C-alpha cells in the first residue's frame, strides 16, 4: 500500500504539488488524469522517492519512507520517453533487473521470454535499442518494468508512442498483469478516454491539486466540482450560465429550463450548467429538449464523427455527432440541450448534487 499524507512540493517559491492525500491499495490500478503541467509527473517522482516533498509524508505499507532514496525502494518506472541501455540487446535490457535481483539463468530466460511474447518483442531480442523503432523501444522499457516485479509501478503516459492497435491491447493487458502481481499500479495520462478504458480509480489533477479521487466511472459521472468535470471531458466541457427563480432556470436570452424536483430546493441565484459535447444535439433528441440559437465557428469531420464548434449565448461550445455533418461556417443553426444531462454548479464551482447529497 502507498499512502500520501498532506504532500506538497515547492520549487523556487512555486507550488508544484499542493496538499495531496491519497491512499493506493496493493493490487490496485490508479490513474492520474490531468492536462500538461497539472503535476502528474511531479507527484509520481514524489511517490518513487526521486524527489523529497517540501511538506507531508509518503508511507509504504505503513512505514514512513519520506526522503528515502528511490534506490532503497521497490519501484519500477516507465516514461513516455523510453529509457533503455543502448549498449545492451533487448534481451539483456529486459533481463537487467532480474540479474540485479540474483535470479538464476533458467528463471531469467523464462521471464524474459514471457514478457517479450506479451510485448511482441520476440523477433528482436538480439537487437540493440538503436536498431528498433520508437514503439519497439517503448515496449522494451515496458517489458523491463514488467519483469522487475516491483511493489510500486509508475507509468507516465507509457503508451503514447505506440501504434493504435498495440496501445489498445496493452490497455487491456497491463492492469491485469500488475493486479495479479499485487503491485500498486499508477498510470498518468492527459486523456479522459484512456482513464475510462483503464478503469480502476482515478485522481483528477489541476494546478498541483487533486480535485477528486475515486472509482473512475464515479468520478466521470459525478464530478464534485467544475474543475473535475472539465478535467474529465474531451472535447472540452460545455458551460451555460443560468439564473434560477422559483421552479425554473432561465438562460441569458430568457429561455426557460424547468428545474428538477431536487433542484427546486436550491436557493434562487446564478448557476452554471455543464454538459458534455455528446449531449449537445443538432436534432431534437426528446420532447423535453430546449432549443437555443447558435452560430457555427468551424466543422471538423473525422470520418465516423463530426465536431461542430459553435457560439451560443456568448458561450463557445462543441457538439459531437456521429457520422458526417458538414455545416457551413457562420451558419445560424438551432441546437438542443436536455436538462437531464446537466451537471449544475454554484458560483464557487461546486457541484450542487454533491452539496445536496452532503446535506441529506
């Protein structure tokens, strides 16, 4: 088990990590999700012992390891920018932690071959890293981390340089492999879709803070604040300003959106509704959907999907539609939203669903 208690890291007067507390169980998959510069790599370095926190404690199986060097910890790390021994063959790169651990020849042979098969490296075992493609070099680094059998496995966007098919296969395999080993598995990514595919538990990071931590699907469906909702949305979360009065909300152009029974209990005032791009429609999805005027900024077609960027009530929105939807730039169109898909936030960015749950 790995536990962080009130961990902070300050460099030259700037907070890189701020008051982070996490408890990661053995055999668990934990995703660090956040944009570039949100603190993911810094947090992993603190977990590994590569950096010492300015404040707080790092505990491993209940033992305080704060400030203990990574050399004295049972850690395996894989980075997006692969790191291999250039003078060693692929076989020897994978075998290196096993030799350090003092395993015998037959054991080394068995584990190297097994890891090489999984990473599709068997034909390349006699090559040196410089004679491999970027993807093959990354797989070599992954295989070395796999055979090490460490208690803590840290992966910083490790699949970014791999081709799509292999990336999909490894997303399925890696959590199973490390959960069976009993390791604490920490995987950093900037991609909400990757976090959802991996499952497990997710910590959303923003400006060095963990905004929420819990089962991945729960964090996605029930963000406690607007920062978490935005972190866990790609394309970006759509926001709509609302004013509540009595049993209804109103948009800036006076469009009425009925409040749910729970929302009717909210104090009158200003709120924000957040909804994801696949919940913004070009065709009315239901009788309850509300129609709003908008102007198209740009239309992007990927083949199976279309992204329609538009301006609506002074908000910049994105609609995600399946299939090909070629909409002219500057076209005035009507779009539809359904309040059942709204996440409502107060003026301080807190989810009103979370607040009402706490008050119940």
